[in-house]
C-alpha cells in the first residue's frame, strides 16, 4: 500500500505547485498571475490547450534573477524539446542596469518597474520547428508581438 500513497502524494504535490491560469472574461482568455511577484498576463486565445507554465529556478538563470516565468509550447512531436513562446524575468534594478550595459543583443524589453524590480519580456527570435510541420504551424499561430504582450501585462 506504500506505492499508492506515494502516487497520491506526488499528484497532490504537483497539483499544488503547478501554476494555472485563471479563467478570464475577455474573449474567453485566461489570466495568469505570478504567485511570487504578482504580475498578471492575459493569455492569448490562440494559446488555449497548447501551452504550459514553467517556473525555472531564478538563481539558475543567466544572469541570476528574482523570478522567471516561461510560457512553453510542448510540441506534438515528443522527440522535440518544448519551446518558450514568452518569458518574463524579474530583475533588481541594479541587475537590469548591469545587464543592459553589457555588449551584445538585448536580453529582452522592459515591461515595467516597481519598488526596485524590473519585469523584462522575451519572445522567440524564430520558429525552431521544421517548416510545414504541425508544430511549426502551431508555433506560428502562438506568436505574439511586444505590443500584444504589453497590452495584456499588468504589474501588481
């Protein structure tokens, strides 16, 4: 009887730790609210049933951050790694200023700032899937612009 208890505990743990968007009222969209930094984002209707939310350890982020939230497309072809459709990284003002002073392409764009924190958005540079594949078509349908993100993004 130990195995079923472990399975029940694991399922309960996963249910408690997974971030789930809340149903919204606008165009049947869902609203995601970060449990750690409180930002909210209205998810595009085209994402319904085609994404999951992942919260990687922000200390493992390069550069280190306060919080990281990734909206990920899990491909139909399970041999292909899931791909980030939109990422929000929260830095301290000092971290963000230091990052912006470095040479190279920008890490993302500033979505907003509050109380010494800066919320930064990042979108994919390109579609990583084989052109014409079902995953490429779905990934294309899920693409959003910086202005669409900004319209659906709100600080606490």
